[in-house]
C-alpha cells in the first residue's frame, strides 16, 4: 500500500486507504471529500486502490462499496485583486479530470507534490478552468481571519475577485454558522456547507451535512448544491461558532478579548486578530437574514471535546455502538451508560440537546465546552 503524507500540517496517517476505513467504521459517513487528490502521489495511491479494492462510479467519485470519495484540491490563491490569500476548493468528477487539473495546476506552483500550495493566477481563470473540466468551485472557510475570502481576501464583496456565476457553494468554517453568514446578502444564492477541514483522521466529521441524494456520487452532490431535482442539503451539523479558533477578537500581545481597534486598549499592542463575529458584521450591509429558506443549522460538539470522554472509552463506544453518527444521534442513555458510565452518558445526551455552556475561542485558540453535570 502506498503511504505518503502530502500535507505538512497533517497527520502522517492521513492516507486515502485510512480515510476510507475510518470514515465508515469510526465516523459513519457515506460521502467524503479529499482535497489533496491533485497531488501525483495521491493519484498513484488511488490508481492502486482501483486495481483491487475500489471502483470509479459512472456519476463520479471513487467508491469502496460503502463510502464514496470526491476528488478535489484545496488551493491557496494569490490574485493581484486580492488583499490577501484565499483558500478555495475545486472538486472534479473523475480521476482523469483531476489528473488534467493536476497537470494544469503544476505550472503555477513551486512544489506540486504538496497540498494547498500557493498559486499565482487570476481567480476567474481558475474558476473557468474548473468549469471547463466539469468541476465544482467552492470558497473555503470563508470567514477565517487568514487565507479566506472575507478574512483578508476582499474588502467588502466576493465580486472583487470571483465571478459569482461560477461559484457552486460556500464553506462556512468553524467560527461561523448559518445565522451569522446569512446576513451577508450576496451569499443568498449559494448553499452553505459545513465541512470538517480535517488534518487528521479523528477530525473527520467534526462538521458535516445531511444531504438528500439518490446515491452518494459527484453528480448527485452537484445537484444538491443547486437544489435541483429534489436534491438538497437538508441539515447542517456544525460546531457552535463559539468553539471556533477565531470567533472573538483577540490581542496577541496580551491575549485580551477586545472590540476590534487599531491598538489594544489593554496593552497598546498592534497585534490584533479580528474575530469572525466582528468581521461578518463589518462586511454585511443589512444585519438581517436573507429571505432564502435555509436548512436547520444544528450546533454540534465533536465527541472528543466532551470532558471525561478519553480515547479508550470513545473506542469502546465505537466498537459496541457502531460509529460516531449513531452515538451522537441515536444511542439511548441506557446504551451509553452500559458502555461508558452515567456521567459520560449524560454529557453525550446534553451534547445532543444543546445543553451546554461554552467559553468562546479566538486568536487561534479553540473555545472549550463547559458541561453542567446533573445531580
């Protein structure tokens, strides 16, 4: 089996084979996107899997019989019209199309064997290439203070850099949810996505969506993004934005939580990281939700965040109760208590019901869960 990490900031066990196994056995998901599929070494691993364990679906995607993988690329885009770099996701329908994209991509980057390379190209040129290959173009984690569309990429509007007609969806990121993003009315045409942006196997599925499809394929996912022929995202499951690393504005000089200003009122430092909550209000001109009917956004806490639920207990629950999706959404208090203890079982039920307090994150540090134990 080919085993070669391609993302410097990722775990070295984040390989295609491991992702297939982990997504179904541990996480209970049916469809997963891999955004390093343009890297030649990853393409080689996929080709090896297609010889024995997997098939390429007629409607797009690679399947091992239980999980479908969508082949994509995450790019750090540098456009002369951008105020800062922007991360975007480009998904292709077939292995041949991702190969074609990879061959085009490598002329613009220094090291095509690493994921998320800096790419110096006009944004609209990239969009047109993706569409030429039948792909999907999705701005990634659009409110993160660094390397995102609204973080530092544009001043006020996505039209400063992108052709709005060539955008297929918007990935919200960990520090925002539907109610926050929906006050930016230029986003009204687009389906919101809650993806995990996982750099390790365990982080897969910390955010996800429930999608109405006839089957897990690229074509069906494409229809869902456009809400065509009855396909659609019917629920977003995402971390409470307060848990995100960039929800509040933080001074890096003294770590104080402050309202954004040029100088920190506490220590005078200029090292300010503007919070997502403040940046969204800054970009929005209306401060009221758009008129588009959105699916429910269900605040979720990954199981690994629950105080007292250590790796050994979590693995025991997974072994007995199938996978994370069952544990989070369906397991009874009796099942949970039998395979962990009463305290952890109550905390998981509290997670399910949203009965929790959160200390907000900011400045690159995640928020934390404060669960009130029942007496």
